[in-house]
C-alpha cells in the first residue's frame, strides 16, 4: 500500500532532531529516517537507501527542502528519481507537493531557474578565462600546476565525491540485485540481470559494475561479502537461479514478461532455443522453488 516515508537531516547547526520528527509524525508519516551529515554533502547513504526502497504511489516528505538538499540541482535530481519510480515529493514548509498541479508548476519554475543559473555560471567562467588569457595569465589551480600534494589530494577527494554522487543516481538500478544475488550468483549473470530492464545507453559493463560495488563496499553501503568468490553452481541449476532472480526483483512480473526479459538477455532455453515460452518459465520457477531459490 502506498504510504509516506520521511527523512530528517540533522546538521551541525541543529540542536535536536525532535521538532522535525514531531512535524513529520503530525503529517502522517509512517516511516521516519534520520541522517547526520554535512549539509553540503550529496553522498548520503540513508537517503540513497530510502530512494532505493520507495515504491509507486509513496511520498517522500521533508520538513523543509534544505533538510534534503543544499542546492537546487540536487533537489531536482532527487525528485526526478522519485518520479521515475512513480513516487511523489512533499515539503511541509515549502509550496512543493509533486502530487498536486500547483506543486508540479512550482517544480517547473525551479527547473527553469536552475537551468538559467547553470547558463550564467558557464558564461561567467568563459568570460573569466578569456580575460585571464588577455592579461597573460593561465587559468586553473596554481597548486595543481606545481603538483602540490595538498592540492592534488583535494582534487582526488572531489573526484571521489563526484563519482559517489553519480553512483547514488543509479543505485536503484543495481544495488538491490547485487545485495540479493551476491555471492551466490556469478558476476556475469548478475550483470545480465542488472542490464535486462535497462535501455542500452544505461547498461553496465562488468568492470564498471565491479568498480561501483567496490566503492559502495568501501563506504559501508554494501556488505563485504558481496565480493566473495561465487560458489560453483550445477549447470542444471543456472537457469532456475536466473529466473528466480528476475522473479525475486519483481514478484508481480508475469511469465510472458520474464520470457521477454530472458530474450533481451539473449539467454537460451533449456533446449538451446532463442525464443522463450511461458510454459518453460513456469517449469523453471517450479524447479527454483524446489531448490529453495525463491524467496
């Protein structure tokens, strides 16, 4: 059943999260998640887990938008992810409720303002570099040109933060599969299940997926056991395991939809054919259940 999920973000200037919690409970939120982090840090593991779990018709509620994001671009990214999952966003103290026409209009205005802001920044950067060149100065960080260790470390950390932000934007595509299937299933099969529902431009390579998983393990977002060596699986058990994994990711999926997914993965039937039939999928699901592969 769709319901309200809430986040309360506690930063260093907050004395206590209690008023936020009371406001969220009064709004009817049935789940309240608290995260303690720097307000400017967009890589928030609690928020990432909430966005991973949120379902169609649910609403993510915050007391104020600055409790969720400290930049307009980050706010819009979060809302876009919610919309992709059929969920809504609501701020108690701001006129934003994406389930209402007024809230959607406010969001459109914010999006236009964000694009205008990005355009201004681009123009100012170009003008600044052009002015520096006319005066004989070279743009960029002097510390980097001098290979200063402190400056290099700042750049490295900034790149890591940027990489984690990009991973958080795609976490819903791969984290649930990795957490559920590893290390019981080989990476090759996990990759095919991850890529199955994704458009070609968003599909992963195995090296990119492993790099992402290692980063999430390093920061504590995934357990280290997902990197353990996969055990050898009997040949006859491989197809039931794959079909069980697809069914486990979406318990309401139809037999025909599983057929379509397997064909998109270029998985062959037990008889070596490329075209799947619901009866074959049903047989494999029954075998998966006997093997204890279905939750």
